[in-house]
C-alpha cells in the first residue's frame, strides 16, 4: 500500500476540472478495460467527488441511482444504487486514498436512498472489469458480496447484418415515448420483464438524452410484445433492454429487433455496437452470437445492503 505525505483535497467536480478529468480518464483506460463513468451534466455533479493532490486529479468517485422498484412489486425486490471509484494507475493500491473518496460516496448513497420509496430495501453496488483486481479487492474488503457477472459483447457494423423477416401479424416501429403515459406503459412492461432490476423513470430519462437514442418495439395490434433501446455513446453504438414478453417468445422477434438496431446504428455512421449480457444467460448469449456479437470482456458486480 502506498500513501502520500502531501495534502489530498476531496470535493465535488466543477467545470474547471474538465481538463484534469480528461487526463485521469486517459490514464485509467490506458491500462485495462476499466469501467470509468463520465461525469454527465452539471446537475449530476453533486454525485461526483474528485481527489486532488499537487494540482493533479488522482481519483474520482461517482454514485447514481440505477434501478427503482415501482409500486406494487414484491417486497423482496430492492432498489439499486451504484458507485464507481477510480484512481490513477500508480495509486490503485492506495487504500487510504480509495477509502477517503469512498466515504463521500457512501454518505451520498445514503442520502439518495432516502429519496426512494421506503417499502423496498436498497442495495449499494459496484461493477468493475474482471481485470480490475485491485479495485475489486478493495470493495470485497469493504464487505461487498458477488452479485452477478456480465459479458461485454461487441459487434463490427462493417460486417454483413442478417436479413430477418417479421411475421405478418406483428408490427415494428420506432417509439419515442413522448408522453408520460407512454413512458408509464414502457416502464410497466420493463418491470414485468425485469422485476428485480426495473429501469425506472430517472434512468429511462437519462437514456433518452443520449445522442441518437431511439426505442424500437414490436406490437401485436396495440399490445407491446418486444422491444429494445439503442443510442450512441462516445464513438460506438449501445443496445440495451432487449426483451420479448413470455407469450410471444420463440417467434424470431428478438433477432429481428437486434438486426433493426444494428442497421440503425450503421446508417448513422457508427462502426461498432456493444451490449451487456449475464454470463449465466446462455440463450441470450446464443442469440447475440447469431447476429454477430462476440464477448470481449467481463464485468463483475458486487453489493452490500443499505437497509
């Protein structure tokens, strides 16, 4: 463990810190497939804490509400708040530095917890690439337990995209969800598909603010039967929330949606697309591989209860 004898200042991120943030980001991602959150818009900076030493940003932590359980769900479900904590590579084993920033994140996480519906518990979670061994070890020493593991999958959009036909009784469309009622309809279906990790209105709104965001849905008459979201993140495309409701599975709907998402990203001049999938979800892995995705990294997630 290395420690510094100079004073470390920890405070919320400010606009003047942007050049230092860029240097920290480049140093972190140069070493490994580190998961580094960007700071977002100014209204999010109250959730971002930076550590400075001798005029250099040496660490940054963030906290964010990721999943909010909607009313009426099982009491066994939990809201989830995630943290992201990174240091410059030469300080990744500096437990004093990591712990100093973590304390700010933990306090902020508990403040955010108080804004969530009280009838459900709250998990505080972290997700790191499997290669970030020092960071993972730090959280395990804090008492965090393994939650799940996910493969990060990529797809070269310059490779041919399969042509899939949709059955005639099904209708495909882009869905902008421009009204509150439309958002509520989507969130109801989302909570049905993922009762343990519903996306919630806040994260839906965050997704909709991404560049090139669109939702694609399949309907039978007026009933939503499947969908996905896609958008641009930095220089590549992201596909998320791929779902097909139980009665309509095994009809090629998910594969059709995926190919439409890939075509949309390619038309918008992006070169690659990515998505995440649980390592235990063998059917989804097979589906994604069938349209050209391949696994190239693994994210491990850990949690503690804030109850």
